C-alpha cells in the first residue's frame, strides 16, 4: 500500500455524506498519534477560560482521577463515532454524555468553545506536526463530525464548517482567556497525568517540552512559565523530524487500525464505565431532537 493511497481513497469520498468514514480513516489510520496530541492540547486550552476551569476545579475530577478523566473523554468520542453517530450505540453515547453534563449549569457558549477546540486543535497540530497536512476533505469531515456531535449534545449555534469553528475558537479565546488560580490547578493536574506516562527521571523534561509547545497567551492564562527559545525550537524540530520519519514509512494496512489502550481500563470498558461514578447506572434522558415538540400556548380570543 502506497504512502498516499488512503488519501487518494479519501479524495474519492464525499465529505457531506461520508464524513464519519473519512474521520475514522484519518483518526485510526492516517494520524492516530497526532490526533490524540491535538486533543490533548485542546484539553489544556479549555483551562485558559476561568469559568470552565473553576467548574472542573470544583468537581476535583482531574485532581482525584485525572487519568480516568482523560481516558473517559477520549473514549466517549471514540464510542460516539465507532458505529456511526446516528447508530443506536452512537446515540446512546450522546445520551450518556448529556447525562454527565446535565448535572452542571454550563453556558451554551462554553459548550461551543470546548467543541471548537476538539475540531481546531487536532487540525492545527496535524498541519504543523503531522507527516502531511490535512486535505480539504479531511478538514471538512472533522468539522462535520464536530457539528453532528454538537447537535446530539443539544448545543445551539454550532458552526457548519471548519472556518466557522476556527473563527469561534479564536474570538472566544481573545475575549475569555484570563488568569485564574483554578486554571493553574487544573492544568497542573493534567500535566501530572501526561508526565505520568513516562519514567520518573524523564517527567520534568516532558513537562517542560509540553509547555514549550504551547503559545504564550495560553501559558499566561494558565499561569505557567514561557519556556526559553532554545527549548521551544528543540521541541518543534524534534516533532518535525518525527513527521519526516513517519512520511517515509509505509501506510498502515487496513487490518492494523490504531487501538487505543486506556490506562484506566486494562481489561476493557463498557459505556457505563465512562464518566464520574455518580453517573453510572442512571437512566438516560432522550436527546433534544428526540423529545416531542411542545406546542405553543393557545391564545384566548
């Protein structure tokens, strides 16, 4: 299989109809590692908004069970698209996610921003550090998957294309990024999860390299130090060297898709395992689009 053969296959598909298939191909075959790195950066960007990080700080989910919280977020997205977002399993996953979020009063604009980070973050990471940039078909597909995910979550005002997600993402950060002690606490808890994947002697270096890849406005909002230029340059070059090496490797064969191995679930998981303990076993609410329309009140003559 040639290095670009799967891209040629993707270019024969129609993103409007086949966006879930394209999304699956790029996340499971073309860019599995890079997509996860982009999602990880998206997590950290969420913490630059005090209103979001204060809620996360109050729940103490990252402080008490940071690895599980990270795994659950990745796995819920995986479960939603695994059999198709409009399949019975995909819709059950959306109901489960809505059950978790329904406990909290979260403004629609915060939902929109967090959703936008999961679209824009992976795209920007792959364009910069992937073995090739995303094609227009792939970019449109990521946006359409994000749009459908937002609809299933009952979010209103979801952009219809990638350009809309990018405008929303950048304008929201410009308005809402600000330092708050909760930002730093939640970011520090997440960095402990990320660095915990490596041997103890390497963890301080991994933490600094992670910070070296973040932009200054985000670091300022998180209350974390900007790394020296030499370290930022070294981190950037190391990732570009990795991309050059991957570019020369053969394409991943169809039988060898990426298999996420979450540390929290070494023996597998069920949908009900995902999320905080209080959400397990509770009845699922119908999706917003499944609820019967409420007729307008009758006016007395």
